[in-house]
């Protein structure tokens, strides 16, 4: 049994690595072509194109690794069918259920390795892309349509422009009293990081305390002013990033009540739970794939069931993506959104697998 497991697992791993390389290369090239104008506008060349592909690779991998696991599983069974090895396995008494058990360590292990890689590589890559300000990161950054709000040392800060990685623009500081009422507002043109604080330029103050509807004008403030805070360009990049582009520890931190982030805490909680449950999703899809690919006809090549399996994977990803959209926007609780696709496909896969045992 160990030799069978080793043989099938080796076949799966080699297929999966080949698929990852192919998908990352293809999608990376298409992505770089779509953003070639941004890459080349400042005199960039092939070096910057490959740099962009390198930085985008962890992000792309995060989006596709579950799909690659499914396709690798299907391709493994296609090879077994075409080489008439599936018939031999069944002849040795290795049923579809036992085939699932043989492949489970490889599939679960590959999914865990994928999560660890994403957790290690994606957040730094996204921060580099933010600093570059290229492609979608011109929008998925700090903009008037997507401002950054944070609470810092009792005051509320709003920024609407990311001029450079270490420079923010068009900020507002809301200073509050002991009961939380706003006393005055600073309108700041730019804030430039100068370790350990931020230097503020172009400050105008609006006093709102006891205004009672009275019109008051902005008054310029001269002299050097600093924003004393623990925030750094790196922490600002974390705050501005999309929740799913962060590491697990960063998601967990922002999901706690009272911690700032560009999105509500439940969005970070959802993507944290979503990432750590991907091994379960991979196992459930393995069950469905194994049940689907039990084809032992003399002239059966597995091509039709391969298409059906890929279609099934797309349906799962679309359904899972819809649940993610609802949960990340607050329209659905976190754990029901995580569990519903897994439950539906788990029950379906288990039913299909049971049928293979009774036929």
C-alpha cells in the first residue's frame, strides 16, 4: 500500500508543480501585458517587466492554488486511466475511497505548503507593488474614493492620497476632548515620514469647539509640526492593503475590535478563516474528483470527465467567491459563508464516492 501511495503522490506532486509553473507564467505574462503601459511609462524595460511578474506571482498563486490542486488531481487520474493503471488499482482492491486516502497526504500537504508560501511571500510583495504604484495598486491604495481612516493616540486621521511610499497627502486630523467631541480639525497638505515621526506641511486649523452653527474659517499654522505616532510607511501599507493580501497574523490583528484597517474587522476575520480552511476545501474537492474519475472502460481516456471535473472546480470557485463577496461586505456571517460551499460540495462528493462503492 505504501508503494501505491508513493507512486500516486509522486505523480500528483510533479503534475501540480508543472501546472503551477505553467499557470503562473501564462497569467503573469498576460497580467504584465495588460499593465505594460504603466511598466514602461517611466523608462522601464524588460527588467521591470520581470520584476512586476515576480512581485505579482504570490498574489496570482493565492488566487489559483486551490484550482491547480483540483486540476493536478484530475490529471493524475487521467494518467492512471490512460495507462490502464486505475483498473489495476481496483483489481488490487484499492477502491475510490482508498484512492482518496492514498492521495490525501499529498493534497493536504501541498495545500498547507501553499498557505505557508502565500503567508510568507504575498504581503511583502503587495507592499512593494504599492510603493511602485502600478496597475491595480494605483486604485487599491489610498485615494479620494478609497481613503484611509485610522484612530491614533485619541485622534482620528483621514488620508486621501499616497504621493510616495513614505509620503501621504490631503490629510485631516480630528482632535477630540475627553468625551470624544471634536475640538479642532487640521487640514494638512502632506505628511512625510522622518523616522520616527511624520513631518507635516501646509497645515490649516479649523476650530469647531462651541461653534453652535457659526461659520469659521481655516487659519494657517506656521512652524514645524510633527505627527508623533507608531505608524510607519510599512504599517500604513498594511492598513491600506486589501484584507486577503495580508499575512495571517496581520489579518488576525486587524480582526480584533479596536484595531484599525481599511475595511471592517469582519472582512479580516473572513479572509483569515477562508485561508486556513483551504486544506479542507482541497480534501473535499479531492473526494469529488476521485469519485468522478472512476472510469475503467477499455477505450476510456478520461477526457470527458476531466472537462466535467474542471467545470465542477469552476462552479465551486464561483460559489465560494460569491460567498466571500457577501461575507466581506457584511451581508453574511463569516462562518456560514465559509461552511456553505464546503458543506454542499462535501455532501455531493461523499454521495458520489459512496455510489462508486455500491456500483
